[in-house]
């Protein structure tokens, strides 16, 4: 671990397992190592999306929502574990959290409750090629306004964008 600069004791990195949030995870690992920080890795299961799927009849059976939540938690745990096993994360003090709710509200709430010094999250930087990017971008913007601490937004790296387009 790097020297304790006292600058950022705890870094919160919200992840949705998109390439953009994985880039933010890598950047936060570098910052944590540099500053001697601990990291809190947060995934928010968006319950409003589940409710919309239920209203639209996209769940096989409406009563299937509880089972769907359980599956989403299971997949979130597997995906977070995959991130924690990346070489960039080796040797860092990492804690993981999986919560349910509105992503921006849960991120801001966690930042305040855990007394986070910095939030590092992915942002698509206004590129709106898909609905996911539009919503994630608005999440980053809302977190910047409500977190109560500095927020570093990390765009998807140019190399990842080039690989995706080929």
C-alpha cells in the first residue's frame, strides 16, 4: 500500500459492471494505492427497474420479483468478487456492499453514512449511444450534486472505446 497522505482515507467506488465502471474501479485502485486509502465497492440493485419490469409484465410471473432480487444479488456478488480478484486490487483494503434502491440516492447516502472522502465513478461523458449511457450519465451528475464530498468521474478509456468500435 502507498504512503498514508491523509488526503483520501476512504474511497467509494460504485460499480454497475459496465466497462465504464470497471475503468473507474481501476482508477480508484491506483488512487487507493497512492494515498494509502481503503476502498468501499458499492453495487446498487435498481429496484425501480425491477418494479418497471413487473408493471410491464417482463418478469415471467409477477410474484417472481423476490426470486429475481435474489438472482440479482447473487450475480452482483459474483461480479464484485471478479473485480476484487483483478491484479489492480491485490493488497488493497477493500470492503464490498450490495444494496437496493435508486442508484444515485444509495451512492450519496453511502458516501455520507460511511464518511467517504472521495467517490470515484464512471461517466460516459455525454455520449448517449444507448439508454444505459443516458441513465448512467444522469446518475453521475446527481451524485456530483448530492454526495457531500468530492466526486471524480472517470470516462471510458480511449483504448476501450476503440476496441468496442472495431
